[in-house]
């Protein structure tokens, strides 16, 4: 067994594999149903419990630390960030504290903190009832955003354009509070926040902080649907140098303001007419396989750095790594209904520039209406000489990969992947 160990919370098996490749031993904290024989071959020890339950996790990790002496805690998933912070605090391991992790998870608390320290932000208030929605509109104008305080996957985000939409917005909140979803134990839909709407194109910034020094690794251009569900991502973002510099400066200021001093961050923002405005941030790598796009574009393995830095094989870069190539991803969707057939996936996988095509449905599966990221049914990742080229490959794959729901003909709007 390795002398130096890391405690890894959840995540895909690549987390564990990459830590082992860097010479670390792994103590693995994971849900019982997610532990596989491949994990068993790689880890020194496994704690298989509901890691959302701190009353269970606290005594287990305390005992494991005495036996295995892990020196750091890492997670690449949103469900693990607050638990990782609690463990850091409990055992004095450094890294991101629970206070900072919770500040990023709780979007209302984040807005209040930014306002309190004088950082750039937008107005925000908790939605305690329909009257709170009306009061926010009266005080700050329309349109404004309503979303879960600690939501994920674009679930439950609403744009309230005017007073006539207040009833529908409140009805949707009531509906969401009583609804069940697959990750409800980690992300309950009980509290909601209203906040000022930020106009402009949307981006995310993938960064890694080395002992207080923020390195901007990539700026990701985001493609979104009308309901705020992300339809794709492109690296590098197609923006000019002035916009790039303003985005970088805004994110560095934000990370300093909230107290991030170590590790990965994924910060979402919009480039408004008044400059960059942060929407939200997370002390983990970006989802939607953005970490894979970053690695393909910049040869910087955000996942490996998350679970294994500092170690000799992962030097801290002085600045952004040089661009190797562009990378992009698009998501496949289909009209709601039962899948009758899929076509074209194998041919699409063979196109030049395609890195991966993951299709998660087959004949007989049901496709839900697109209301969150979890309703997307496939994803293509591609590379190219520039952002336009990489995105064009993705578009070609989406055009060729057809998912037909019902018995109707395939085509745009009739069940085709798009």
C-alpha cells in the first residue's frame, strides 16, 4: 500500500484510477450501490455508506484517519463538496472549509455574503411565499430569476418576465417542493431564491487554485436552451481578448471574495452590458464532462489535479496551459415518448474528430420532457482545429444520430437527436 493516501468522496472511477496513477493510496467513501469490483482492486479501504449523513460519516472517517492516515480529501461531485469541507475541518487537513463549500452551495447566502463584503453581485431574496415574489418584482423590477437555493442540473429555474407570471412561478415552486427526483437526498427542492436577471452570453470558467493563487485554465462558452438547460459547451470560448481579460479578473475577484484558497472551481457567469456577473460557482470541476474538454483542449487534467495535487507528477502551472486544440460537446434530446428506434450512432462515432458519443436510450426507453440536465439522452464530444470546427463535428453527429419516439418519421422536432 502507498505511504501517502487521499480520501475520495464519490465520483466516477477515473477519480480513483488517477489518484493511484500518481502514486497515492485511496480510502474511498461511496454509496454502497456504486462500489464495483474494479474499485475493490484499486482502493486501500472503502467506506460504503450514505455519505450525505454526517452522523454516520463523522465517526467512520475519524476512525479511518487513525488507521490509514490520509492527508487530504477530494471530490469531483457536487454531492460531496460539503462533506469534504466538514472532514477538512474535523481533521485539520486544510483545503476548502465547510463554510466556504456551503457558501457556494447556498446561492442566497452567497449573494448576501458578496453584498456584505462589497463585491459585485445582483439583488437576491428568499422566496417565502407568493407575496415575496411580488415584493421582489416591485423592489428590483422585471425580469428576474427564481431557482432552488441549492439546486443542480438547471432544475426548477424560472424567468419571471412580469407581474402576470407571478402566479405561475409560485405554482411551479409549490409543485417542485412536493416533487421527487433521483437526487433528492442531496439536493432537496425546499428553499428558493429570487435574484436579478443577468443579460448576456453565458460562460463558465474552469480554474484551479494553488495555495491561494488562482490559475484560470479555460473559459467555456455555454450553449443553452430557452429553459436554461445547457445544450452544449465549447472550449475555448469564442470571445475577444478584452472580454477574456474582464471575465478572468471577475472570477479571480469572486474567488477571493468567497474565500477559495485551494482546488478546482467551476464558475458560471454572464457577460452583461455592465461587465461580467457571476451566476454561481462550485468548488469542484465542471460537470457535463467539461473536465474532459479541458483536458482535450489544454492537456490539463482537472480531475487528476483535484484528487492528487500536490504530487511530483502534477506541477503547478504558472498560468494558463497552452491551447492544443479546440473541444466541444453537444447533448442529444428527443421529443417526449417511448423510443421506437435509434439510427446512425455507429456511423456518427466514426466521423473524424469524434472523441466519444454516449447514447443513453434504446428502443423501449421513455424520453421525458426536457426540464433539467437529467432529461438529456446523449452526449457527443469532439475536437477540431478551432472552436467552430469542433462544434461543427458535434452538430454533424447530432444530425446523423436519430432517436425516434412513437411511430412518426424522424426529423427535427419529430424525435431526432438534436
